[in-house]
């Protein structure tokens, strides 16, 4: 019997490169350079959080409408267009526009990175993983994206340090803007180049391209997806997991506010955290495929809960730099393990491959609502109680969501813990 054609290895490599590049401008630079971003755009934490909310509102609609789009068109074309449009937004970003224009820009990025990009990326990864390597596929995707993000962060710190001629502690607004503009423009240029590579090289065998596309999405197909218990549980799991991922944005700020490190040292902490993501993603993906991904999903929430309670207790203050990094890595282990696996369990959850885009759109409609509320909530806690106290409140929020997510993940494990093959009958 002839073996079904598979996507080539470099297909996933380009997917990984694209998968993080598209989020560099709206998210990764803020994660690595949060104190600098607040300074050069003259924002407080709440104002930056509201920019993320605008992104989140646009993304909310984009998830739902973009899902079926991913089932009708080839992922390669949608992903390349998304990268080019996102890079164009970077040119506006580099002018340090007014707050209103900045909010509009985040809305534009909500469209380019979600409507055109998100569901195609998840569907393409599932296609590459086939029936037996979903954990590896999504683990490599998220781990690889983490590595790309870390490399972007490292490059950004190097570019910023090179163009920052003044002492960081006394640098003027214009001096900081001059250096950070080069970080933005460098990132935009690289994102554009990745778009070109995806358009020309991220191709599937012709038979496989036809197999994963449907001519028309019907109401009955949407109802079929909505009836699956796995879809509802994944909504809750991803919502709780994404709160944890959003909270990793504040670690560089924690380094400055609580550990009293300077701008570059704080950015380096954010970059170190980014390097933890590829290690966790790859290891957890490979290990989960040998066991049951849904079990490791549950364990990830347990670890995230423990790590968040360590920070919420106030223990991580006036401590050594080593203990600070160790505490961060506990949270990172849990958060990144969950993030690597929550789409890897779609196969065991009986979600049809050809309707992956539609399912991802429906799940993401609820699952990624933290794009709307997490930023302002964190900003409120941090600005209302400056210093350690505000950060403790943020980590109590993480603990609460980790607990709820853990319950949903445990239920998913109970229902779908056994491996599932779409071509076999299930008991």
C-alpha cells in the first residue's frame, strides 16, 4: 500500500520562522523591552494594556472569521501576506506615533496576525504532524518559535546597545527613541524577508494540498465542531493557559521594579526567559508523544500553579539573581509546556483534520480573550500598587487561572487520555 505523502521537513522550519516573526512587532519587543517601550512611547502600564485590548477586540472577530478562511485557502499564501502586512505596520511603529495612532496600529496587527495567520499556522502544523507526531509537531512549533523569539530578543538587545550611546540611567527620551527605532526597523525588515521565503518555499505535495482544503464551509460542519466536548474544554484550557503566557510579559519589568536592574539587564532577563521556551517546547513535545499529551497538559498547569504561588507569596524579593532566575524558570516550565501541547491534543479530541481551521477559530474566540482583559488587568494591578505588591497581585491572578485550567485539563485527560486514530473505530 502506498504511503500517504507528507510535508517536507523544511515546511515546519519555515512555519516556525513565520510563526514567531509575525508576533515580534506587536508582542516580543514589548516583552523584552517593556521598560523601554513605556519610556519611548510615553505610556504607563494601563495605557499599554489598552493597546493590547484593541488588538484583542479585533483578534476576537478575526479568530471566528479567519478560521473558515484557513480551510478554503492554502496556508502558505495567507501566512506570507500576513507577514508583509505586519511588517508594514512596523514602519508606522518606528515613527513613535500618537497614542490614538498606536491603538489603531494594534487593531491593524490584530487583523494581520490573526485573521490571515493564526488558523493557517495551526492547521499547517497539524498537517505536518500527521497521525502519530502531534506532540512533536506542536512542541517543535512552539519551542522553535521560542528560539526565534529569543534570537530576535538577543538581536534587539545588541542593536539597542549599539545605537544607545548615552548612559542608560541618564539617557534622554530622544536618545532612547533613536536606538529603539533601529530595533523596530531591523525587526520589520526580517519579517518581510520571512514572508518572501514562505511564499516561494513553504509548499506541500499537490495531493496533500487538495486534501486539506474544502470548497465550502457549511452550517452543519460548524455545528459538528461545536458539538464536540473537546472544543468546549479547549476553550477553557487555552483561556487559562494564555493568561499565564501574557503574564510572562512582566518578568523584565519585575527585574527592574523589584530586583532593581537597569534597562539592558531587564531586557536580558526577558531574553533568558525566551530561551527557556524552545527547550521546554521541544522536550515536552517529544516526551508527550511517547505517552499522552493530555496528561502533560494537566501537569503543566500544576507546575504553573506552584510557580505563581512562589511569586505571589513575596518570596522572590531581596534574593540572589540565581534564585530569581530559578523562580522564573519554574513558571516558564509550566506555562510553556501547556502552550506547546494545547493544540497537540486536537487529534485525540476527535476534531476532523479538514475542519481544523474552523475548530481553531471557534476555540480561539474564547481561548484568546486574555488579549482583551489581561493587559489592562495587569496594568491596573501594577500601577495601583507600585513595586512588589502590584506584582504579587498579578501572580495571584495567574494562580487562579492555573487552578481553573488544571481542572479543565484533568477532565480532558479523563475523556481523551487514550490515543486516537482518525481511521480507527473508538470504543
